[in-house]
């Protein structure tokens, strides 16, 4: 029999219940560590006291424009201080931050501005030509606020208000607003839109807080970490790390562009402890010239997503001073929600066995309540045998609210109590999942399923290969057959025959590519290979 006393005369009040929001993390950091350096950008140094005051000024100034609950503030910015300030200042006035991919074309940006109903656009003056072209197409006419970065001043302008003047006009003591409900939207992020118009993924305050603190836990952060911004903040709100750093009063080291020399200089000069990025960031570090590369005295924790790095890359990164951890997630789950949690007894294994384990995506973040691999037809978990293929599903507080103004897509993605990712994977006996493909990337040749990721992993081990991607090429006999696109390492050579022989040595015959194409691979702004573009090329071969 239930004891009703636990639910009687024990009300939820402001004293014992507050909505979760990452905004309180900055408030606490400014109170406890007011003089600690929060942001480094070129010669600029911003303390937590000033970071908090500037975020409040921004929120106050936006409120002065009439911006408030449910309004969208878009940002077309690089990894600079205004982007960090926007992550706090925008939700401080109860508005929603929409960080836009700076490498989209004008039509893509115009679509996002219109779909998001942007009221304000904060932009870097270097991006004025891009913004001008987008605004000529867009239906909305947002208020323009322009940031003139002292490290890379721009000459062009759209006549918008200067960012420093705008923030300077705000109140540093602005009584910012807690969300009315932790389910309130804090950010709007658009998917890449490779198969049509991008979808707007809505984050809430609760999820942002939990993923931000989950990052600190799983990235092994302690008090005052130093984080280098090599991951774009427009990508899943920088995997929520703009909020994570405040939880530990860490230091943000801003970086406008990912260049080998600039990364090594920042890592050594500022004592960087953590960074994130796609495999292309690792490739850039490892390919640094003699005049760019520097000895790294401290171990740097490097979180990487997308394709798992091969053994040779892991070894090279370790030798350069980086410890690589593989994470996995999607825009719809606030960035990384799955981690290849390393176990101490695995340290005793040989490098090849370790590399095999590191190629798995892993297990759920502590902030995620459910992760599994489901048989799509049966709607049940696949056996944990490392072979049965199914779709990765997520459940929990770090799953999106849904797609903005797209109920049909939301209903399709969030069904039967799970978020269906579209990623295909197997589940190993120890519960760790391993991706095998996107559902749209699986190659069906002669009725047999071929994992493009499996083929890529083998070809990637060729010493001359820097990057590779495998897609389906239509075939009259087999229906589809694998076609591999290869980007070679600088100064290295390899023939198609060599690549195919290498593939045959590590793959079953039916899985081996029949075509090899050399050249630079098309990539997104976050370093992911654009397979849709390669599929078009394969069809045209």
C-alpha cells in the first residue's frame, strides 16, 4: 500500500525546486572565481566577473530592443568572445539562440533566418558579404549587430550597430530571467540538410544543463580546465562546451580558424588541457610542418567524433601529446551522448586489440537514460552478439524537444518512446555499440549488406591514405557496388591497384570496392565527409 504521506503537505516551491539552466553556472563561476581568466582571444583577456557582466549587458540590450520569450536571435560568428557571450546573454532575456553554420551558402542561411523567424542577427564583419547575399534572398529583416574582431578587422559593413557599442549600452546588473520552465527552448540548431531543407532542432534548458555537466564528467575535467575552440560553436552549440566550462570555471581559448601552427601555439602558450574535433583536426595537427609543430609538455584530452581513428593515427596522436577519446552523438542529442568508456584492464592489451576496442562508439553518457540498438521491423533490441544489425535509439533528457515547426518529422523521429537516429550499428556482448553505417549509406550488393564504415576502416589503414569514403555505385549486375574515394597524404603516392590489393587483403571479396577515385574529399564545416556529393559523382562515373 502506498504511503500517501510522501505526497502530502510536501509541496514544490521556489525554495526546493528551480528549473535547471546552464545560466546559473556562469553566475556561480563569476561569484566564486571573479578574477579567474574566462576567455582568451588574441591579446584580450576576460575574467569571469567581466564575462558575466558582458553577458548581462547583452541580455539587457536585447531586451531593450523588445526581444523576449520565444524570439530567435541568430548568430553568424566564428569561435570568438561574442559567440560565448551569446550563449548566455540571449537566453538571459528568455530568447532562443540560433548559431548558424558560417560555411553555408547564402540560400542556406536565408532559409534558416526565415524558418527561425530571426529578430536579430549578430554577425562577424568578415562575413558581411555572405550575410548581405543571404539577406537579399531572405524574407525577414532582422536587426543587425556587427562584431569587428580586433584580431581580424573587417572592412565591409551592412550598416548594423557595432557589437561593442550595443553591449556597452546594456546594464551589467541586468536582472536576467530564469526560464519559466526548464523545458523552455534555449537554442535552435539546424541539421546539415544534405537531403533537403535542414531541420531545426530545439534544445531546452534542462538538456543543455545535463549535457554540459555530463561533458565535464566524461571529458575528465577538473577545476580550471583550459579548452581550445577547434570545434565550431555553431555545431550543436559546440557540443554544449560553452556552458560546460562555466561549471568548472575553465578558460576558453578562442580560435577563428583551425590551422596547425595556431593550434600548437595556443596549446603550448596557454597550457590547453582539452579540445574537441572531427578527424580532420587530428589530420591537421599530425600534418603540421616543421615550422608549425611544437613539443606539447602536457597531455591534452582530445574528444573526437565521426569515423573512429585507425591505430596509426591513435599512436601518432599519443606520441604528439594527445589522448584521444571517441564519442558519438547527433544534433538531436545535443552533440556527444555516447562515449567509448575506456576500462583500465584494456591497457594491458596489445595495440591492435586496443585499436579494435577504440573503434567502437561505446556506452551512454551518464546524462542519457537509454541507449540501445533495435531491430526496426520487430521494434525490439537486437541480440548483443556483435553481428546483428539494427538502428541506434536514444531516450532521455538530452534528446531534443523536436524539430521546429515540423510536427511530421518530429513524430517520425520520436516514436514508441525512443529517438530513432537513422544510424545502423551492432551491440557487443559487453553492451558497447559500434556503428556500421547510416541507414542511407548501407550498400546492398547482390542482396548482401556491405557496411561502408567497415570498408573505410580497412582502406584507411593503408599508409598513403589520409582520408577515404565509400559509397554505393549503381551496377547493372549487382544493383550496387562499393566505390571508394581516396585523399592521399601529402607527399605520398598510391595506385588504384595498390588500394584494391590492400582492400582484398582485409575484406571478403564481395565487400571490396570495384572503383577507386583519387582527389580531395568534399567536407562539411565540421570536417565530416559529404557522402551525398560523392554518391552523385559515383553515379556519374
